[in-house]
C-alpha cells in the first residue's frame, strides 16, 4: 500500500526528519538532534509538531447536537462556542473505539479530531450512527485543513509575534480563537498532547501550512517527531489508543473508566441522555478490577509495554506504556522553582494494575526475565504551578 504524505512532508525532510511509516503516513519519528533533545526543548522552550495525519471531521446541521450527544461520551450540549473538550467514542461494552477532541469555533459547526490510526474506522462508525438523525451533515476536512501543535513555555510569545489580526485564545485550558497569520485564517485552540500548560494547536488551510511552519521554526520553535511526542505524553500520563485504551496484553477490552483521563471526557450528569456505551460505563462507576496507574522504575532497567507487574509478590497487571524520558533538573521551591542546565533520564510508564495498590505502593516489573523495583506514583510530571515545567523526582 502506498503511504500517504501530509502537506508538510517536504518541510520535515528539509528539517532533517527521519521519516517512518505511521498509520499509513510518512511521518518524522525524530529530527537531527534526536528524541531526547526534542523532549527537553519542548519542556523548556517550544516544540513544534505536525499532526495533520489525524482525522478532522466537521459536524453541522440542525441535528448536529443531538447526534453528538448520542455518539460521544461527553455531552455536546455543555460545550459553549469558543471552547473544546475531551471525549470518547464508546462501544456498547463500555470500551473505547477511540478518544477524541471536539472543538466548537462557531455556533453552527463542531470539529472532531480523532487518532490517525482510527480515522477510517471512526468515520465509518459516525456515518452509520448519523443515519438515524435528520439534518446532520458530516464532512471529512482532513485534507483541506492542516494541523500543527506548538507546545511549551515559550510558545505563546512566539505565536503572538506572528499575529496579523485577532488575539490568542484567553489563557484557559481548551479555549479557542481565530486569528490571521501570514495572510491565512487560522483557528487556534489551547489544547495539546504534551502536558504543557502553555499549549496551542493550529488549524490552518492546507496551502498555508508550510509557510506558517517555517515562520515558527525561524522564531525558534524546535521541530519534534513522533518519538518525543510519545515520551512527552507518557511523562504527562496521557493515554494512547492501543495502549491505555483498546485491549490489554491478555486480549481483554480495557474499560473506559480504567483510564483516569477518561473522567474529563465522560459526562453522566444528565440521566435522560442515552449515548452509545452509557449503561456499561455506568456499571464501571461501581468499581473496576484494574486501573491505569503512573509508575516509576526505581531499580535498574527500562520497562516496555507488555511487561508483567507484581504487587506483594503476586501478578497484578501489565505495563501499557513504558520508556526512558529525559528531564531538566530544577532548583528552588514552589513558584520559585527554576530549571537548570542539568539534565537526567528516568524510566517511567503507565500500568494497568489491580485497583488495590495506589500511589506510594511498591511494585515490581519484569524486565528481561528479572523483576525490577518500581513504584506507583500520583504523577511523573508536575508543571501546573506556572510557566516553568519540571519533573517530579
């Protein structure tokens, strides 16, 4: 099968990107400086990511809200103009077909962004469900609208310097805005997949994406590939479909609410709203056998997805994601905490484990036939106290 290319393919090659096959797309896994430096640059400066390979579907029409309330776990009725929210496409068993973000830039149109690997499946699923509703128009705009992300503490200043008209969205998570950059109308959301509190995703007419990418690189944004995109999201304990959603290493479906992030994307407040998977998800609120927990390897070793996890000497679950991540060492306390020029690395992960052990519990992870000491933690990244990001050590 011939691989697809995004509108920024040539930009990635010019920036020294190492191109790989990802979900049928030719995408950069890293650039010349490597994954570690791209990760660190995002945490201390600004990382620039292309995410045009993801699916982007417009939903409009008089029946759009009713349709979205039926097919998504979050309640579209509660999404005001100028904001976005996290949501999921559930199946009747309470598992995830995909996780997604719903944007509402204007009153009459919503934009649903889905994972690249699931885009065709999601499109078919939504088209099938839409058949039961009148006045619903679905349009796949993935080829018309490019999508890039600018993430990190310096990203706001870089982006503000490029504005010709309009203002950046208000400094609230998931706030939206519309501006003009390099003559193009650009939609912007304060959203992202890195855990950075200062974060933007840009929706750009495809023909204008290359010019805006180049301008941001000239401003000092560091191009970041899929490799560091994964280490950044994992450090922030953000789920990835096929790891924290989907099926576990034993082949069993992972309940949506087993992933703590799902609480931001599931709304059960209206008892009269029936959506796909609601009954199964309501049952999950009564208790789930296994939960996704952040873990930190305290012994020597790098644990990967699928590794067995043991608690009090007994099998307790598996690692769903695992890698080595770099971090900036920091000095000071509280809001006065500042990043230094020193860096380190640590092995972390997300694990689907028995719901009994919580943060602080000692566990072991099997690495190459031996058990390595690890700990369940509340989080592996603390960056919510201000623009400075730092690792929890």
